[in-house]
């Protein structure tokens, strides 16, 4: 069966809807009054949703459009005629005609008291907080005139800050017990690291036995950060170390930039989602002091060459050599959150992971080998920074195996939010910058590398190349304008089949690996795409049970909802519409590029001719660009 999504709408999934007094409303609409005005809303809509549909403001804090209902903060209370007490509008489904007041003395006073109670438990000073001016608690405190501490104020820290993780820092003194992080981790991602512990005044959000994050099964995805309304959760920020390196004249500091940050960083400067700032960002990075600005899309193109070749070799071993030990389907390995999820929850499938490193780590290995040799720079003097949308990339670059260059391949992972702060610290307003290009030799990349940023992008990029390799036909002949629409979009899981009814000649770069394509003629290539680890779990359970997805040849997994455009290091706030607009920015830029297929990137071809001379999945590329998730020699002759 095809799996589409993992969650019903909030009003259906999380609320117990009582049998209505008026059955005629079932499946239809209900007439209500809000502030003495009449409206008609769908049956089962919450009061909050009804107000949002009609542009009636209600404050929220524990509510988030990506998450199920909790109803714990009560800041959204309203009056409902006939009810003895105020009701939480986010958790009240409309099943009968209602008269609702969103503004009244009792509502105003209740919200003010709720804010004051929250502030009494909130430790710290706003001006020294990294969420200053982007904090929902701070915003509501101003909105409700909370200019003092009417119920007292915590003056001493109660919790130690957890710095144990490379990716996520937890400061529970700033926690307001909204449980957004809990619902994100349990419901949205189905990892389950965080939970409310103890009761009453001792309630706090913690991990298993209150262990540090580094000692539990956290996958470092950072989705909890994106939905935390305060600064209780934040990314592990390396800005000070990067500034120190930039200020050191003996260091050659380079930065690679992933596609998703350029589609989102404008939001940090007041722009609406949906506009890329690639050229402006390049200029700003040089003004900050980076010696070279490179495009991670270059190694995304390289990833397609390596990962696509690996898939072909696996299929050849399985279909021609009849090697029953070949692990299929092959899983993508670009998302470090997904890799860690697999390691924790499905370790028996580790061999299914592509051995290809992520574009970030391929880039790091090339910077301190190929680039260092080309420019006669001592790798010890190179500081390699990766601008990523992802907090898990911070963990990935610190994995002990990521040193195939002989050095730490990538020194620092920097999120979109953190780079925006560096740009502001330098006195630069990004939208005012002139546009400029990336630096050579990693400045030219294809649109296929660019669309890695959205869910389905890795699969689409791979199909644009692999289908051309095998059939001999241009991707544009098989897919309109080379756009593989069936793998795009935000359904939780997508499934797609491509019948290989005819085959062409083997391209020169692959001739040393396979004699011909006759063995693929008549094969139906089956692929799937999943984003968010809750969806990954559904696919993995299906594969484990021998279901439909076990018959796939290739599956793309991304840990974050929406893919990298929804990564844990992207601007806050996030929601489905924001992620959609960021994806549109990526696809629009892809359409504007003259080069849209990875294997046509002349600079990648040149890299194989001059440096990785034994070709994709060859000895040298295997040493630098692959990991040891798969035993060497098992699939590659």
C-alpha cells in the first residue's frame, strides 16, 4: 500500500469529539457566533481554528500547527456561553452551535495572570538570550502588559545547562513546560527522547533517567529547537571559534554553503519565505572574512555520481551475479539524522545504507586533499566550515570516521540562524548586498545538486542521471523539462515506478564497471521517498515485514519534515506553508540554471579525470568519499 502522511488533522487525531446533539451537522458545517458575529465552520473545527479562519486573533504558546493538541498553557482561553469556566480554544472542538467571546474582562485578566505565572518561573535576562526578539514568551509578555513580576521571579538557576551534545543545548531554566519539544520528539519524529518527568512543582522536561543528550538516543535533528517557543533549546553554536579562525592571518578559512540556507536566510532579515539569496549571501560571506566561498551543490553532484554508481553495482551483483548477500533496497545516506535514527532503531539494516558520504563530508575531504594540493596550502592551516540547514550536521562532522583526508574533514557546522547572526554582527544587511558567484574550483554546480534541499530532491537528482545512463535518452524526453514531479511534494511517503523498456550504451565513465545494460532491460525500477523519521519508521516497518517497500531498489530518507528546507538549523518559526515556500524557492532557482543534471557538470567530470582517476566508486573515491557502513569489496569489484 502507498503510505501518505502520518497524522490526521489535529481536530480528528487528538480530540475526543462527543456525539453531537444535532446529527445533521455531522460532516457538514456548524453555525457559531464569535464576538456577536455569525460564522459557519466545518464540524469538528476547534475554536482556535475557527478564529484563525476568520482573522480573529487568539494568543497561543503550547499550540503549534505541526503538532497535536496539548492544551497545557491555557493562554488561548475564551468564554463559551453556558460553560462555567473559560475554555482552551485550541482543544475545544465545535460540534454544536456556540456563542464565543474572545475578548472580555475575564479573558483578559486570565491571560494576564497566566503570563505572569509563566514569567515567575522563567529564569534569565532577555537581553542576553539568543532568542531575544524572536521569543514567543517575550512577545506575549509585551502584548499583555507584563512589565513586572506580580507572582515573584526565579533569581537562581535550578538546572545545569546540558552542553553534552554536538548539536543541541538544553537550558531547562528557560522551559515553560509547553511540551512542544515532547510532542515533536514523540509524535512528529517518533524518536521519544524527551518527556515530562515528575509532578506538580517538580515537573520538568527530561530524558531517560535525566541523562545528558549525548547519552540517549537523540538523533540530533533539532526539530525540537524549531518548535521551542523560548530558548530552552538551541543549537551548539561555533560562531566564536569561527570568528577566531577568521581573525587568524595564518588560517585559510573556507565555507561551503548548502542549498537550503540560501532559500531561507532572508527570513532572518525580515523577508517573507520563498526567495533565495544565493548571490547576496556569497558577497556577505566574503565581507565577513571567509577566504573562499564554495557551493555544496558541487559535491551533491558528486554524491549522485557515487551513490548512483553504487546502486548500479548493487543491482548488477543482485540481478546478474545472483549474489544473495546484496542489501537492497539501497538507502540514501545524505541525512545524518536519518543515519543515526537507523543506527539506533534498525541497526540490522545498516548495510542497506549507501556507503557514499553526505555532500558536506565529501566536500570536507576534498578541501583538505585536492584543494590543498591544487593551491599548495598545508591542510593543517585550512579551517573548513559548512553552512547547513541542519543541527545534525554538527554531529556528523564530529564523527570519528570523518577524517579520510588525514585531518578532521569539516571543522565546524554552522546553521542558517547562526550565519545570519554573524552577518548581523558584521554590520551587514543581507538584502542590500550585491550578488556574486561562488569561487572556483567548486563554484559550478547543477540544479540537480540544488534540489537536494527539498524532500524528494536527492531521488530526483539521481533519476535525472541514472535514467540517462541506462536508457541513453535525455531526462527531458522522459520527464517534462527533466522535472520528476511524482517524487516532489509533502506527502509523508511517495512511491514511484519507472519501467526500463529499452536500454542504451554504457557511458564511458561506467564502462570499467558493467559490460552492458541488457540485464536491466524490462526491469521496473521501484523507488520511494520518505521525510521525517515518523514516516521513515512506517517505511522501515513495512520493509521489515516484507511489504511493498521491501521490493524497492532505492529509497530516499530525510530526517526532517520537508527535507533540509525544514532542517533543525533553519529560521524560526516554521510550518507547512513556510516549508512549501522555501521548496518553491529551490525549484525556481533550479529551473533558472543552465545545468540541471549532475553527470553533465564539467567540473565533476574534470575531478574524475585529474584526481579521482579510477572513477566513481573507485579506490581513491572510496577512500575519500565513502564510509565503512558497507564492507569494502562486498559489492564493488
